[in-house]
C-alpha cells in the first residue's frame, strides 16, 4: 500500500513557518484557551475510548441518531480515515467515487486502499451534476465522498443535489460520506447527511467553524455497522480523543455544560442559563454568530479586492465558509508559479489550485520531482489508485489558487494590500 504525499501540507511545510501572512488557511481564526476551563483533572485516556456516552448522546441528537452511532475522534481527519478504513479495502475491487476538487485526504486515503473514480465539479460555479455521479458508480462502489461546503471552491451544494447523491448511493447499497467540517459557517445550513438515513455518514470537528483546531476533537456519525468498524480501527490509530479536547468541546457543545449560568458566556452574549430552541448552547450560538459575522465581513473585503483587479483576470465563485478559489491573474503560468512568486516577494502564503486535484506530485519541492500526471495515484500492487470518469471534464486546477479569509480583518487587509502591490508591480 502506498499513500501520495499530501500536496497542501508539503506546500505549507515549505513556506508557512517563515512567511509573514498566512492567506491560505481554510478555517476561521483560532479562539484563545483563556476563554475556557482547560483543566480536565486526571490526565488519563477518555473512558470509554470512543467518547463520553452522555456527551455522545448529546451529539447524536443533532443527527437523530443514538450514542452508539457516534465515535469521537482526533479531528475530522481521523473520522475520515476511520470511515475509509471501515468501508474500502476489505475486497480487492472496493471502489469509491470522490467529488473533486477536494481536500486531498478525501481522495488519496481511499485511493490507497481501493480504487477511486473522480467526479469533477464544473467551473466557474463548481456545480455538482448528480448525473455524473450516477455514471461513475459501480456495483463495487462502497462510498461516495463529498465535502459540503467544498474545500477549496467554497461551493455549497444545494439540498436537492445532496438528496440526489444520497439516493444514488443508497440505491447502490453504498454510503454517502459528507465531510461537513465547514457546514456551520453557513448561517443557512443544510441538515447533516447522517440525519438523512442509514446510508449517510457525517464527519466533522470543532476545527474550522469554531476556530478550535488545537483541540483535535471531532467525530463520525453513521450506522452502527460503520461506527462499530470505526471503533475497531480506532483502537489502532489514536485509542481515544484527547481528554483536553473532549473537556473543552463539552463546554462549547453541550448545553448542560454552558459556562457560568449566572454570568456572561463570553463572546459578547449574556448567558441566562437557558438553552435555545434548537438545543444549541448559548455559548455555541455566540461563537458561531461571531465567526459567521467575521466570515461575512472578510468575504466582502475579498470580493471588493477581486472587483478591483478583475481586469487582471481575477474572479471567483462567491464562497460559503472562509476559503475561496480564485482564478490566477493574467501573466502567470500556473497556480504554483503564481503562489511561489507571491510568497517569495511578499511573504504571503496562498495555496496553488494544483493541490486539490488528482496530481501526484511534490508540489512543495523544487520542481524537479514533479510528475504532473493526472490519475494513477496507485498503490504498490498497481491495481488501485485513481482514475477520471468519462463524465464531466477535468478543470485545469493550475488556473486557480485558494485564498483563506478567516483571519482577523486587520491581517486580511494587510495581506490584500501587499497582494495588490504585487499585482501592480507585476503587470
Ligand atoms: C474538508 C476538510 N476535512 C478535514 C480537514 C481536517 O480537519 P480537522 O482539523 O478537523 O482534522 C480539513 C482541513 O483543512 C478540511 O478542509
């Protein structure tokens, strides 16, 4: 078995540490540990290791599921890994359909265990055509993978589209796995896929919408069959989530743990001890409201910037969440070339569009080892890997770059101002 290098992580590894401004982070700015009680007491494992049963039951209610159908994980990344370990690779011909461009692990991990077909989103608005998905599905398809809202494009697929994807997967006895890590950044969000029926699996965490990446706390919610298999694998991955993560996550998500019933919940809301009608804690509501407001404000700033430089070829499909996929300005050969020049001249990190496709390359490297080939992210036996479908053509992702705007507005403004100077200089 082989796994491709994670192109985005390699790119960040090369540039992020020394750069002045990170304009490629896909989540909202981080909250401060001082806003929470960070003392969980005894520093043992979380017991039981799949998470506190009462807290799991609280999370399960969001999906109309039971505590047994929820497994707490170290972030969405582990939730996705456990899902793929559970669904793909048992049989030689196990197959996954992955909607792309996407966060690389959603494609590379199933490609390491089985075979992957790619269904492309259609630019410029990155529309998902459920008919393409239908054409890609096979009798051996175990899972259809979407990320909604999508990273990197920010496209939020509509309820009808996701319902159609669910029906196609379920009719084929396959699962629809939806990575919903950005879902709550949308004020008007869809119901989670795990609430749609037995064939839905939702994965998420407190990383992107809440600004709590450092907790490394997330979960998977799906059928007991999938959850039990995920538990079996989890004994070999991380055993349990971090006890700090669960302790702080509970303060955010569990209405019963809302901070100081008599006082202020922090984040600008007066907390009166009550729980809002959706069963969401006041604290969670306050964090999400503040984050959505920051996202909306910053999205407008980026939108103005794009309008100012539209004659240079800059455009985007206005995203949901806090990352957008912009067209590379005229005069630059590729996303990679553009982003490299920006970081070298302006010390601003952007993410090349090539990181989100099906290339297996050393994108963070010096260019000499880039293969640039499409498809064939093959495992060692040569029988597995990725292939394009005949349906929906592959967009040229080298014509795009991802810009993350979840950072504090003043930092975003500094970044955009430097980017503007760069564009004015490089005509
Ligand atoms: C779609 C998607 N899923 C998962 C992750 C990783 O999330 P976590 O920090 O919860 O593991 C990311 C990070 O960028 C992401 O974009």
